[in-house]
């Protein structure tokens, strides 16, 4: 009987040991009930799955938000998220501190402590962000009641609508509304609360870079032969073929700068907004030697710069009525896609190191109405082999004044999809009214929408700047689209998709300053809103001081904690983001600003920004990916590669830093193996206790 009692006692101990500690956070709603599972996503608050709100609560929060009448878009976005924290599965802890109910959630006001279970990127001082963004914005029926009530600030009966009037300082505001997550609490950082688990504990703590080149390039394309070589193109019009050194070798890009692969500077018009915008190498380049360059030209300086004007009667635009833009006449500048060959330089094109600047074929030429927003990137689809061409809205004062992006007969503000393997005859080109030597894929969306120009794959973009296909999921075609006044966005591009510009700027309605080309009503389109992005105020208070640069899904094994996340940045190099999709293939992304630094053992030493720990990148023009799936940053100050996080003293629980610098296995342990491990540990503990107990008898 004593043995049975002892065993029961031991099981009781093990059961107690297996229970979570009293200080750990648990999902609980403010009414002390457990969160419930939603059948569908809420329409206003960004919660799906588990939530403390039903559709009625969601509608009430939406009405409360509308009653605030917030004119500033960035502040409105923050206030919406704070209101929606009521729906968070952890809302009981967010809205109750020391048994005292709060009008708003506890706003994270410092790095999450080391002993916190909350998953956070630790650099997010959310309370300060709210103050900085909203301090001078009128907020009707503000939830930020002064004094909370009786702490600091104005008396409770104050009617002020601005934080700067209601609160004496940011410190006072965050003393009242802020708080840091600890081991026994959570705080709100603008996103639904998540606690560390196997996946989130492996979130990236920072991006480690090494500088391997000093040149300034606009584009990078991995060599189609699968080797450790890549092409780099300058905005001025030169392309170089470089060997990429192995990680950890201490070497730099290998190429002779005085000997470019091809030099097109005689054809390319180079200026701040102009130049060689893109390059693409045929999927069979190693055999056929075909490659393509996308650039701008000036018809005043180069006789080969000839093409129709994109402002024409078909799109309700008269070029004779357009005023000169920055001293240039309408359609003086053109956008060109030209085909070249490397076949004359070697028996196999993959062995060639130079190509002659002689056009094999002019694929596309179109005159530009204004002097900005002409995109220009080209790339081949990995699944279909067609050439995708990204085109901006053409620019112009007031936000696409001729509404080209929504005009289905205009190629401005569009992504085009062209077949460059089946070249039509001159008669067919005239019959189909094409802009050059290409044919139309039969499954382009014009087959279902007869109003569309047949070249169009997607529409409603302002200035797509850097697109990429996910190397593991080619259906994920990601494009960053530069915003106008407030918002920078990333979109998943789909066949026939309309991305809203200029009816919307990102998720927000947009009112153009000028509309000589007419308007499009929001009711007449079905816009696809961005899956990620940021407001200008997130990176700089100066209006217009943000411009997004699209990147890649991180598929390199060198940083396991970045694997599967989409990396993108801002042109001005003050911020980069890593976006996580949860659940996978849902299209539901959460972006987190990610710190970055340069390794001390970088082959070329990085310089730092004055008064900042950030490396001085200059401008982030593009991101790149090589055949090994390593990621690169093409900046005005040079070429940077993402390397092992430990080289910058960032921690990644999945990284196994070996002597040769190779990361270890990146696959997380399966649930079965974790369960087996836990059971084994419990069994071992149980056996040890039995031995101790009965050995003492």
C-alpha cells in the first residue's frame, strides 16, 4: 500500500510540474471568458481563428473608430489596431492591470524583456510610435483620457482632442498607457499577441550583412547556367558578369570593371529617373544566348529611339495638350526592351564573357508622357517562360492625372506578359496593333475581359519597383508598388488583378489633385489590397521621404530564422522589414521592422551612419538572389550579402555555427519527436524518483 501511495504521489508531482507556472500568460477575454473560434474573419478587426469579438463587437468597434474622425491616415491605422486589441485572445491581460480596467490596451513601451514569453521583435517601442504619429492629430472621442484618471495630464473633464494638449510629454503619456511585457504579462505592439513557441522562438533577431563590392548597381540576375556567377547592371547602361565568392571566404565580387559583359551607354539615357531599368536572361540562355535589356532612351539624342506615344486618342489623351515636363517634350523619352545575343562570343553561350551591343530585335518601344514613374523591370516567369514587364503610370502632377493606371487601353500602370519566343510577322503586328516584336499568350486576361489591351496581366499600379517570384512557390508573384503621399505597399500579383491605384493608395481612398483624364469610381472596380506595407511616418516624418524597394522570399539556408520570410526595404535605407505568412499559403502577412548590421569580418569594411548603429548603405536600389538562394542588397554604397546571424552577434536558435561557417539543419523538430523527447524526459525523471524512493526503503 505504501508503494502505491508513493507512486500516486509521484504522479501528482509530475502533473504539477507539467502545469504552466502561475506567472505565464493565458488567453482570456475581458469578460473572463475564454476566446472562441471564428467561422469567418471579422470585417473590421484583423482577427481570424481565435478571438474575443464576434461580428457585433466588430461592428461596434468600427463605429467607435468612425466617430473618432481621424484625418491622418498613419494615426488612423494605429488607432484602429489599438481599438481592435479588444478582440485579442489575451485582451483580459491587455486591458486589466492589477485588477484595474483600462480604456486602452497596455502599449509596449520598451523592448520585451529577456524573460518574457511574448514573441516580439524587441525593437518596437509602440507607445512612442503612437505618440510620435498622433501627437498633433485631432481625435474626436479620444480613448486616451487624460490622467487615467488621476495619474498625470489634464483633469478628467478636459475636452482636448490632441495628445500634446492632454499630456505634458511623451514620457507622461507612456507612463500612463505603456508597459513592458514580462514573464507574467503581455503588452500590445500593434499586432495580435503571440507567445513564443517552436516557430516564433526562431524569429530573426537581426539581419547580418557583409559587403562584397563597392559598385552601385540597379539590377542583379543569377546566371541561368546555375553557376556561382551573376550579372550586375548599372543605371548608366553597363552589365557585368561577376563571380560570387563563397560565404566566409573573405573574398569580394570577382570581375574586371573595365571589361563589362555589354556596354549600352550610347543608347541609354541616364538621369535620376532614367537609365537601364532591368535585364532578363532567357531561361535557355546557356544554349541560345538570348538576353534582354529594358532601358530609357532620348529620341533627340539617339535615332533608334522611335515609338508611339503612350498619350494618344485611344486612351483619351492628346500629346499636343501636354506641357513640357522638367524641360522635356511629351514622349521625348521612351521605354525600350531590346534583345541581344551572346552566341557570337563562344561555342556555348554559358562560356561567353562579353556580348556585342547590337540589337537582334526590338521587342517593345513606347513614348513616356512625363518624366517619372516608368518602372521598367523585366523578368521571365519560372513556370510559363513568358516575359513580364513592369510599367509605372507615367508620372505627372497630381497623381496620375490622366488615370492611365485604370484605363484598360493604356499600358501605363500595368504589368504586361509577353511571348518573346513566337515573334509575329509585320502584318500580324499591324493587325494586332502591337508595340513591338512579341506575341500574346493565349491565357492573358484579355480573353475574359475584351476591354483590356491583350498585353496586360495586371493593372492599377503606380510605379512597381522590384518584383520577384518565390523560388519555392512560383504562384507567389510579389511586387512592391511605390506610393504617392502616405503608403508604400507590396502586392501578390494575380492574373487580371486590379490593385486600386489611383482610386486607392494602398488600403486608403485617394483623391487626385487633377483629373483631365477623368476618374474611376470605387464601386466600378474590385481592388486587391496590399498584403503588407508601411506608412511614410513609419520611417520618416517628412512627406514623400519614403519609397519602397521590393525583395524576395528568403530561401537561403544561411540564416534559418529568416527562411520563408519576405524581405523588403525602403529606398532611403533607414528600415527593412521581414514579413511572415501565417498560416502558410493564407496570404495573411505580418511585417516586422528588422534591425541590420555589418559583420566585423566583412571583406570590405562597412561605414556607419553618424549617430546610428546602422551601416551606411546609402540608397537601397534593389535586392538580389543568386543560384544558391543567398540574398543580396544592391545599394548606392555597394553590394551587400546576407550572412550567418552569429557573425553580427544576432541569435538564431536554429543556427548551428560550425567551423566552416555552414549552418546546421534548419528543419524544426517534428511534433512526434518533441513529444517523444518530452515523454522520455518525464519517464527518466519518474524512474529516478522511484529509485530514490524505493532505494531508501
